[in-house]
């Protein structure tokens, strides 16, 4: 796919050399008699965006475009690569192509919506029929965009979804509370009961500086001699606790590992 230059390709569009793929550059001034393009809103908070697109050049160009507009963006080839792309980033928004190798975009959208209700989901595709659009919205898509996608429209949608996500996260975090006596962790979506050791570990995370514990501290809190527990078994127990926290508020990363050090609690939790 050739990168278009000024005066070529659809102005201001994420488009393709074919009907389904590619990226065209932003256009210049409006033609005579043409209304100026409205200035898109500016995001005050950078969003974490994952671009799921199997066309390498379009994926890379979209990621670059997002980064140039102040967002934290990574690109992956297929649905199966999403988990490996997270690292320290909690995704806010997914931009998904429908025609993916392996799990298709509709199935991926439905799975994300079920597991993470607050996430923003934008579909970009060449499929423009009403039937396809309806199927997208029925599977949890927030915005269904047909290629070529106007960059101004993409920025506006990111802004709108970002405002919704910020409000939803604030409400979810405000409701997250651990009752240390009963071991019940209550959140916006559901409540879960923690084991005694899980509740004790979580309470220590909550009061720790920067909500961070070294690996040896987590081992001692769990009541294990460091010589009797492996790193892998500790990570399994942290993983179980992480999953329970995520279930209560619909986030994807509640506790993240810090390489060579320990673990950090990524969400604010009140003690009751």
C-alpha cells in the first residue's frame, strides 16, 4: 500500500489502497464552496488504545496516528495477541477490524463487552450493510465505522468514549470496598467473598506505600516461608485475587507485576 501525499486519496480519512485497507493522509484547506471541517474535541486525558488489525501498514499507521494525538496505543495482528500486548497498560478502547484471522471481530467485541463492560469498542470495516451494522451493535460495539474512516470522526468518537469511560471508572472505583471482617469485596457490578489469606493480602496492598508490595512481603503475608513457596505458585495466588477484583468492577488489570520486584494494586479500594 502506498502512503498518499498531499492532494491524493480521501482527505482526512483512514482508508485503503483497496476498499478495505490502507491509510490516507489528512487533507489541507477546504475546496472553494466547501464547508470547513469542524475542529474535533481535544482529549484532556490520554486513552489506552489497542488496535486489532491484520493489515500491517494500516495497523502501524493507525497506531502512529493515535500516538500523535496524545493517546497510548499498541497494535496487534489478531485477537489472540491482545493479552500479550497489555504489559503495564490497562486498555480503555479497542479499535477492531471485523475480518481477522482466528477469532473474528464480532466474536471478539462480544467477549470484550461481556468481560469488561466499561471498555470502548470501535469497529472499522469495509462491510457497510445495515445487517452488518446491526450485528455489530448487537455484539456490544459502540461505534461502527466503514472504511475509509475520517480521522476527525475517529478523534471525536475517542473523545466521547473517553468521557464515558472516565465517568464510569470513577463511579466504579468509588463503590469498591473491602469488608475486612467478612472478607467481602463489593464493587459496582457484583460482590465476591475472599478467603482469609486473600483479604489479608489485599488489605496490605491497600495500605502499602504506592499500593505496592515486594515479592517477599507478599509471601510473608500469605503465611508462607519463602523457602517453601515458588514464584510461580505465588503468581497463581495473586492471579486468583486479581480475577476476583476484576469481577467486581469490570476492569482488566487490577494487580500488575513489577519485574524483579513484586506487585502493584492498580485500583483504589476502601477498607471497611
